[in-house]
């Protein structure tokens, strides 16, 4: 009878150890996935800012070039703003297939990357 109690205590200890190890593993996996996601977000943000600056410079250059073709300089900037507004509306209408869905798929793939490898 004592042998049964000792085995039950040992089994209980093993179960507690397993649960604690499993919790620690989940915490580590969560930290790994979160840090990878944050790192990817920061990298995308930096690249996006660089593209934004390049787009701004390109627009200014286009406006200055266009200024030579139109009678008033404000018209060149107005034309450039109109082109940007049209592009902005197109991106807004196509935001789901172009932006939202690929970003969601990327985040989901990043979160479940380790589970697919096992």
C-alpha cells in the first residue's frame, strides 16, 4: 500500500514538473514570436519611412520639372498633388488585397512558423 502512495506522489510530482516545464516553454515561445513580430514590424517601419522620403523627393523633383512646362509654379504642385490623390484613392480601394491580407498572412505565418516545422 505504501508503495502505491509513493508511486502516486512520484506521479503527482512528475505531472507538476511537466506542467511547469510546459508553461515555461509556452512563455519562451511567446517571447520568441513576440520579439520576432516586433522586429519585423520595426524593420517594415524603417523601410516604409525610407520609401516615404524617396516618394516625397520624387514628387518634389517631378513638380519642379513640371514647373518648366506650365505657366505657374503652383500649377505644377497642384498637378502632382492630383496625381498623388488618384494613386491614394486607388490604394485605398485596393487596400484589402494589396495591404491588409498580405500583412495578416505574414503575421499568421510568423506566429505559427514553429508549429509547421514540427
